[in-house]
C-alpha cells in the first residue's frame, strides 16, 4: 500500500513514484515531478470540498494518470464517512444534470482522467465529522489489480476551487 501526502504548494506537480514494500516499515514516501510516471499511477491536484457540521455529503476531486498498463479505479474509501462512491454527472435528454454511481473508472494506459466538479468525482456520504480547511482527510483509492493508494487531500472552499457548482 502506498501513501501520498499532497501539500498546498505542490499539489499540481506531485505524482506517485515507486515506493516499494511499505508493509514492514512505518512510512515510505517518494514523489516525482512527472505528471505520469512510467509504469505507475500518478495523482495530482487532490482536493475535497469542506463538509460542515450537519452537511452529510461532500465530493473529492483529482487528476489521475496511468503510466502503466490499462486498469480501472474500482473503489474509494474514507474512514470518516458511512459510504464512499465513485460518481459521474450525466446529462439527460431534457438537459437535466444528475449524479450517477459508477462501478469503476477505466484508466487507459498513458492517459490522464480528470475527477472535477461537474464530471467524475468521489462522493463521501454520511460524513461523520466536519471536514474543515486545514484538516488532512485520507482517502484510499483501490484499483482492479488490488493495488491501493492512500491520498491526503487538501480541503478547498468553493471560492478557492474557482467553481461554484456541486458536485
């Protein structure tokens, strides 16, 4: 299992590099400036909207680049929520936007997939405690091959994200 810590100043430039076996060590982290590291999955610009007290849902976003063979993102997990789902926003024939649950997201080899407001996103449902600016929510992504990435997301307000739409 790998863990990535993304800081406010380096979010857009950081991607995961080979980390080796971390099961027998307390922590092993490496980062690379490459947007799409060879034979690896790279994640950048990972952020989540704040969830204030009484707000049971929020959404997380990021860019994910697959520098290896085609795979799929099959799930996400967050200990501070009752459920976590992969979603995408769909437009009906009547031009009405709605969120739909995804069973997985294909990550073609050598391509970047965006999780962004108005499109794909990770939905945190039944958030137990507030997710406030300055906190470091840890979300785990799981891939079709069983590999997991632990990602620390930046908490950004709508004003900071430059987007005022939900999700």
